[in-house]
C-alpha cells in the first residue's frame, strides 16, 4: 500500500484505497497552470478536523487544485457502473474525479474528500476530465444550501479556478470542486461488481460500507440484507426531505444514488417555483422519468437494482434471496409515505397525527397546483395562519388565483388545529418557520451568480448568495428579501443542463 500514512498533503488517511486494486485506478491529478481560490468553506474544514486555519490562499489553491496531491500520491479514480435513464452501462467510474482520502472528522466520523474536475482518468471515455466554472459554482451553492436546509448531502469544501479553458458548446473557464461525502459508494458501485460476477468484491464492498456507514439497527440478518434495508431507509427519508422543500434532483441514475443516503450530483437539479408535481427541469429528461412527483418511484426502481446486485449475498437459495429482497423493497413505499407525511405535518404546524391529515395535505397541494402558487412562499406564509396575523394571511390569500380555494382549505386546517393540544402564543408559528424555509436556491439567482462570474469575473453575487443560502429559515430582511422572491416571468428558468 503506497498511501500508508498520508494520502495527500491535506494530511488525510487512506480509506477506500485500502480495498483491493480492482476497486479503482491509481491516478494523479493533472496539474493546472494558474490555480486561484474562489471559495473555501472554513467551518466545514474545521468540522472535518483539517488543520487549515493558518493556510493562505495560495496554499489552499494548490491543495484544492490537485497541484499539491501530485507530489504526495495516493489519489484514486473509483470504478462504478450504473443505470442511466433505465439503460445499464457496465462501466462508468470517476471520469473526472479523484478520491484523495479520508478526513478524520472532529466527531470521529471519517469523510471522503474528492476533487472533481481534476483531469482525465482511465474512466474518462471521450471526456476531458475537467469541469467548467458554472457547474462547480452551482454544486457549491446548492449542496451547501441543502446542508443548511438540514437535508443529507455531499458538501463543498472548496472551489478553485484552474486558469485554463474547457471546451463545451463554447470556451468556458475551468474549475475544480472539492467534494466531501460520508461515502462516494453508489448503487452503481455494487452493480459494477455484480455485472462482472465478482462475488468476492461484492462481499468486501458490503463489509466496507457496513463498517463505514453503520445502520442504526442491529445486524440480525445477513450483512447484504442489513445493508439493503439501511439504504432503503436512508433513501426513503432523503427523497421525502427533497419533496418537502420542492427539490427536483433531475438525474436520479443509480450511479448518482448514494449508499450513505446523501444528495449527490447537482447537475441539472432545481427547486420548484410555482407548484406543479409534473415539473421537469433537465433538458435530457424528455419523458419526465425524474420529474418532481416521480422521484419516490425512481428511488424505488434504483433500490431494486441494488437488491438485484446483492442477491447472491442475501441467500444461497436463489428463490429465497429474491423473496427476502422483495420483502425488504416492499418496505420502501411505507417508509417513504411515513417520512413524507411526518414532514408535511410539521410543515403544516401539526404536532399530533390524525387519520384525516393525508387528505388535508393533498388538498393543500392540489390548491397550490391549481393556482401554480409558489411552493416555498406558500408554506412559509402559512405560519401566518397560526399567528392569526391578518396582513400575511391576506398576502398569502392573494397568491391564489381563486381565493375561495384558500378559504375552503384554511377552514379545514383550522378545524384540524382545534384537535391539537394548545401551545403558547407564537409557538406553533415559530415551529412552522423552522421547517418551512424563506430562502431556497432559486434557479434564476444561481444563474445570475454564475453569469456574473463567467462573463465579468465578478464573484460578489456568488459570495452574497452563498451567505444568504446559509440561513434559509431566517425571516427575510431588507437585504435578503430579493433572494426570497420568486422569479418574475422573464426570469423564470425552465430548463437546466447536466454539469459535464
Ligand atoms: P455525471 O453525469 O456527472 O453523473 O457523470 C456520468 C459519467 O460521466 C461519470 O462516469 C463521469 O465521471 C463521466 N463524466 C462526466 N463529465 C466528464 C468529463 N468532463 N470528463 C470525463 N468524464 C466525465
Ligand atoms: Mg454522477
């Protein structure tokens, strides 16, 4: 093992690199000519236990461009496969990313550090191994916003401009993102070995994941089944959390489905503005496979691919393996529905559960849909109902094309609240504001920040947006109100593009 002590200049230790050589390719980053630091997430570095508080910008730029790792070695491109829009691709892998190693974590939980855009690898196929500035800024903003919203996600530790040009439809400035994940293992990693009939590797991967990302419950079942069960639980909770904030991932392929249950891959993702469950943003998703409302079904489909890959390890008897895997998969809809309803109750200010709650939520969403009401602001302003404040209530009512829709529903909501245990004045509204964000990463704001960076080299809008997105549940004040506003008709973004 060459990377025994220090996996890179950051003082990381090898984690995934301790698995056998067929799990990855050893590759060094391709150095870049003029690395310049765009953003560095100092609080995250501190959480990760990285000793960087004395590092100057040039040092950070050298570290997070990969220029420093070249010297130290130990970086790997990880092998994986995946189903992309339903089609199996037996080999994908890190075509433009490199794993540096594990950060210790101040909480003792190791996290993987990866460079994205660091040059070609044996998995690059036709690609250049690079990333353009726009997608790097987008991932930085949205992944950190997801974290601030309280949703499991990969994080962004740094963004560095490379000083080099990448060629997409037009020449663009190049950049590198440093991504942090509990694990970069995806459903596609299991599919890679399953497709090769490599049971030994599958077993090692199961062991690795169970050790690194241990499930909450006891391991009173075969390890592969315990793993499947844990991933089902994590994905049910994750996708429910996405639905609660109106997030559309956009490219829920099995290679973008994390075993650790984190949001990963921020290519064509976007948040709903006006509520329509059929919303699709991604330019390549022509049939709505990954539309907002289809996300739980897509997750269930992906989990079935994980189950298939794990079958030989679940039970030596093929039929019993299928039965046990199916029994685990059947839990997904129940768990998703429970997590979804639990979160929706909180968003509506309910602290207890009653049978009629699911209907109350559905009727609210149907009313939002009929009026294409802004999803985020509708939930945010609904706290006004609990406050019994007239002005915000009228403001919310006015968002509905047919205000009688709103009146009918609020009557039902008030009748339901009558069954709730009483709370001190203001407590219900305050609790609602803690789960209904005022500010989400709206696509028109992201595009504006990216445009200023690319066209004018002006990173101020990016930095300002990044700060505002860090406190999504704060009441919008004079300086932040513009970020809370939905896009004007001419600002609306209806199409997003993959970050390649
Ligand atoms: P993604 O769409 O980001 O999930 O990537 C799908 C696959 O394409 C992965 O194997 C990536 O590593 C690979 N890929 C994406 N962009 C590039 C690029 N610019 N160069 C090489 N490989 C890439
Ligand atoms: Mg991906």
